[in-house]
């Protein structure tokens, strides 16, 4: 949590009474947040930033068209209604992977508006999702706020 609020590593080490070997092996296993923020063109001095695309509501129906099977898997894991012979068990890791994929599909659709402008000839833009009326409506709204 201290790392999430940009606390200095020396202060974290002092507060937790960590030695260098222990903190490096057990605590400092995450990405260097300051570096990642600067590479994403966000300010490194603050943990707060604004991403305009998140202000728009993305239709759930549109997300369901990208990786459609992940929604079913999510529902099965959430309900823990797996059949006895199913190799997928509802573990914390598997639930987390499903959540990441669900977040990724939303982010991909949001980012596709700008990616399409930068790379209009990519074959992926021929996918039916990008001619869906819900996507075209989202794209128009996106251009208004961008």
C-alpha cells in the first residue's frame, strides 16, 4: 500500500523494519511505478491521473462480442457451478485471470478508437464489432471528449 501512494523505498524499509535482502525479495517485486507512469506519459509526482476514455460508458453488449466465452466462464466461476470433470477449478488466480481478460476487452474497445486513427489499415478493424451500431455510437461520443 505504501508503494501505491509513492512512498520512498527507504521509508518503507524503515517502517517495516525490512533488511535489503528481504525487502528486495518479498516486497519490491512489482513494476517500478514511477517508471511505468512516466512511460505512459503520466506525471510521476502524483498517483492521480485522468483517462478521458473511462468517462464514457461502454455498452456491455459490445464487450460481450469480444472474447464471448469469457463471460460464460466468469458466470460459471462466480456461481461455482463447475461440473466434476471440468479441469478449471474456481481458484483465486483463475478468477483474477478472468477479471483481467474482462477488463482487457473493455480497454481494447476503448483504445481501438485511437488505434484505428493511427493504424487504419490493420486487418483487425474489419471485425464485425467495429461496424456494430453500438461501437459506432461509442466512437462518435469518444471523438467529442477526446
